[in-house]
C-alpha cells in the first residue's frame, strides 16, 4: 500500500512541477480546436501546422506575436502553409 501511495505522490509531483508546460500544451490544443471550429463553420478548411515548421519558424513567430501583439507575420505563415481543405486562388 505504501508503494502505491509513493507512486501516486511521484506522479502528482511530476505533474505539479511541470504545470506550466502541461497547461501551455492544453491552452494550445484548446485554441486550435476553437480556431478550427470557426474555420469549419465558415467553410474555410482547418488550421494544421506541418511538423516541418511547428518547432522552427512557427514557434519563433508565435513567440514574437505574444511579445509584440503584431500578428502580421504569423498570420501570413498560417495563411500560406497551415490551412488544409480549401484551395485558395493566389494572386
């Protein structure tokens, strides 16, 4: 019984110590679901960030947006590389 309590305690401590990362992941998932709901309701496809840019330029521009509140660059990246399910006529 004591070993079981210790394992539960270790899991709780691991989650508690990683709380900021855990909640940031959940915030990102929830934000993506909300954005995709709006996209789908308006027949505009879905937002899906490709793995090849998710940890690099996308993350860099996302941090820049959080710091400056300027969404121009991240919006352009999403528009050009992250929307699936609809074909845009580019000018």
